[in-house]
């Protein structure tokens, strides 16, 4: 039976937080892929296939990949108090600078902690764990100073996006179009408000993929191959 995305995310957290210090140190620089997307560009099916492919590339490590989107991050935060759990797992003081980065980025003091800030902290911590795909929430901006990240933007024509949302959410054409416009606007506002960036800025990404011209499976393979080539020292059996 297929394992759901939430169950995979839980197993990912449990596996990483139960890992020995020695093994974690060995793995701490493994890749994190961030996915920014236009609404309806197919990020979920792309991510589902992408982590399957990356599992095959990373099979020798014995730790599965997982992907986290907004809903999964907020659900895991609610159920597991994730930043606290991960912070306790990491060595005292070793990653203290991560919180400093969050505070600096958002112009915060610790007393001003909210869901947005917890999400930001969680994304940064997950990225340091590696073997993870993080969708949206400004993940590419939050992790921009980390050396183990690969940033992707998924785009598609409005026609294809409407078609995808109609199928995915059982909407008619007008409902799907309105949904896409609202979601795109909300995402732009989120990034502008919290990170002062425009999601459409091409220099924020290692690659931009038009999912009109590739299948979701093809898009996932393209991203995976690019990640393996960028981090070739971690995948010598596939790049030599």
C-alpha cells in the first residue's frame, strides 16, 4: 500500500531525530531541493515522483526522502512541535546561528515568534537535515545561504494550470481560474511581505521548468539529474 505524504514526512522526522550523532554529521550536507511554483503547475505530482527518484539515488544511505508543502509543514508543526524537537536533537550551540539568521531575515526578536516564524525556522532546520524537498513558503530565500540547496521554479500556461486545477479540485473553469489568481496573488504577497522578493525573479533559481512542455514524471527526472550533477561528489556512482 502506498504511504501518504504526511506519513512519509513523519517517518522522515522520526528517522532523522533518532539518527546517531556520527551518522548525522556524515549526512548533514546532503541536498535540499526547494520548489517555487505557479498555482496549478503540478508541484505535488512532480514532488511525489521526485522523492521516489531521489530515494533510488540515495538508497545506499538508508534514509528516505520526503517533501513538505505548506499544509504538511503546518500539520507537522501542530502535531510535533517540530522546531523544538529538531533543535533538541542538534548539538547545543552548534546550529545557534540558524536562529540568528531567521531573526535577522524577519527583523524579529524571539518574543515575536508566530506560525510564520516557526515555519521559517522549520524550513531552515529541515534544509540542514537534507534529503528533503520543500515546496513554497519562501524556502528558496530562507535557505539561500546554505550550500546544500537547489532551487527550482515550476511554471505553466494559464490554460494548462486551469486544466490541472479543474481535475485536481473538481472545479469548473471559472472557479479554477479564480482560485489560481487568488492563490498566485496570496503567494506574491507572502513573499513580498516577509522576504521582500518577487517570486518571478529568475535569478532566485538554479532552474525554471515549464511543465507545459514536459510530463510531471519528465520534470521530476530533469530536476533529479540536475541535482545529482550539482552535488556529484555525493553521488559518485551515478556521475563517474
